[in-house]
């Protein structure tokens, strides 16, 4: 691969505008979602959290308080947690809180990732990441309803709400899948319309820092580099590419790493840009570790990991996704025949 291609990867978010493809055929596999048995009316839980929020250790501002009550009320009601101890990280798009869990949860602390209502509205070129992905509701069910799919395609207000929930549902399902596959990620516990509960990495005093803020000894850097590469491989085997992997989305705690932040994860065989997105992930990881004294060949490594699983570098597009009426799709088909 030459340097132009590398530039392409880095510029991808700014420049890509590919023809859309149809949805993957919906799978009817049952979801193991924690909240699947809940009725809609039980989902708010506003009253009980509203009565108790003033006693929480962490005291949110008034505006934040309403947002927290609507996003976390259902979990409070179900006794996932009894106190919010601190905000781990607040952002324009999502904030993560440390909560003290209720005894029956079995672990003392949990993390709640709460999304801003418009978290996914500004995601650049979101269709690149949504390609080949079924839209799921927050309870993990795949959206089959034509009206809903149309609303999402048209990005009506209702459609945007569904898209928001679908990104969140996708992040949660991805975490479930990767945890099962043995990846080093926080264990996902539950998800709602606007929040995900997961294993907290850190202790009561401080949350685990992200790797970009850490300087490693050369021995530890080598060990952790290999661990991250192992995780990239585990994810790929499980049919996922993180798609926003970098030292900013890797936590470091007591000599171990955890990958976080999965809403953009893609399937390696269902996205035409999969290999380039995969290369970008590998490249960003290698860049951080190069700064820690671990030198590697990022493109060679990406290639090796990809080919080791029997994938082609120019993955074929399933004819199911090609529309013979579209010139660019016909061209892709011809090109594929030649490769
Ligand atoms: N399970 C967790 N345990 C401890 N801290 C976490 C956890 N998940 C996220 N964080 C912290 O919250 C920040 C934001 O989370 P992240 O999932 O990366 O969302 P985003 O980058 O979209 O805001 C992370 O950089 C990290 O500092
Ligand atoms: Mg992040």
C-alpha cells in the first residue's frame, strides 16, 4: 500500500461518500438482552430516582439532573445502583458516571455511559459504519417495520430517535458479543434507551486512565502491544472491527488493558470499507506504541491479521448488495470479476 492509500484512510471521515447498499437480510436470532422482559411502562422509573437524587453523593446541575433521571431512572428502579458517586468523564456527546451498585448486583461499582440526546446526529459519514448492519432497537430486536426503516432513511425526527437508539443498541450488542468471545472489554450489564451499564474499570478514587495519557516502560509496552493486537484479532474472529480504535479508547488499569467505545464497530464481511477501517485501527494503535518504543510495521501487521483468517484484501461484495440499475454498482461488479 502506498502513502496515498494511507492518506485515504486518515481522510476517510472527511471525504467518503459511497453509494448506499441494501440492508443485510435480517437475522431472527433471539436477543439475550437484559431488559427484554420489561414492559414499556416500567422503563421510566422517574419517580423513585427523582425522590432520591438529592441524597446522591454526586450532585448534578439542574439540567444534568433531569437528563440523568430520564436516562438512569429505569435502572435505579430495578435496583442496579443506589448512588452516583462521581462523573468519570463528561463530554458533549456522552458522559460516564461511577455508581455504587445495589448488593444483589454482585460487584460494588458499575459504570453508566449516558448519551446526549443528539450523540449520533453529528457522527460524520455515519452510513460508512452503518453499511451492512441491521438496525436494532435498544432491546436488541432488529427493526423490520417498513415505516420505521423509512423514517430512519428519511432522517425524520422520529427516524433520528430510532437511529440514536439503534447506535446504542448496536454498541451494547457488540459488547455482549465481544465479551463472550473473550475480548478484554468491560462486561456489559444492561442497556436502556439512553444509557449502558457496564463493568467499571478503576476504583473509588479514580477511574482507569486512557492509554494515551500513560507512559509505559519498554517491557510493559511490548507486552501490552501484543495484548492489544491479540484483542484486535479476537474481535476480528468474532466478526467485529472496532472502527474507532486508538489509545483514547483503551483503558489502562493495574497492568491490563480494556477496549471501550463500540458504537461504530463494523462487520468485516459486510462493509466495503472494512479493510481500510481495519488498517486505520491497527495504524493508530501502532502509532501510540511506537511512541512507547515498540516499533512495528502497521500495514504488514494489518495484512497478516486479515489474511490469517482467510479474508481477501479486496473483499468481494455479495451480489445481493449490488443494484444492476446503478452504474457504480455495475462497475464494482466488473472490477470484482477482474480481481
Ligand atoms: N467501563 C469504564 N470504566 C471506567 N471508565 C470508563 C469506562 N467506560 C468509559 N470510561 C471513561 O469514559 C470516557 C468516555 O467513554 P467512551 O465510551 O470512550 O465514550 P465517548 O468517547 O463516546 O465519549 C472514556 O474515555 C473513559 O475515560
Ligand atoms: Mg471514546
